[in-house]
């Protein structure tokens, strides 16, 4: 019997389809987006999600994020809003 999980297709893509260069670009892209104002608890969930797909990729993303965040900090200056808060339009 084949066991199915929520991450199987993504895991296959990362481990068996992507080249080393493509995996490195994936890490760079995810880290770049996370540095663009993502805050807790979403940040921790993103690390967990990527680690569930592939432990090594998840670790690379988390390590690179923390290293770059120390150097440059978030790039947007956005602050977290409570869930359900809608920005007003002017």
C-alpha cells in the first residue's frame, strides 16, 4: 500500500526533479519573500512547512533567513496586523 501525505508531490519535486542550482534558487526566493515583512506566527509556519517538504531545504531556508535578517532586517517596514484586520481604502 502506498502512503500519501500532504507534502509528497512537493517532496518529489524538490528531491527528484530539481537540480542543485534550482534548489538553491528556491531557497533564495523563499528567504527573499520571508524577509519582505513576514512576521510570527507565519514565519515559524513557513519554516515548518518547508522542513516538512524536505528537512535539508527547510534548514537552509531558516538558517539563511536568520543570517540575512541580522544583516539587513525586513525590507518593507510592515508591521503585523491582527487576523481579520482590513486596511481602509482612501
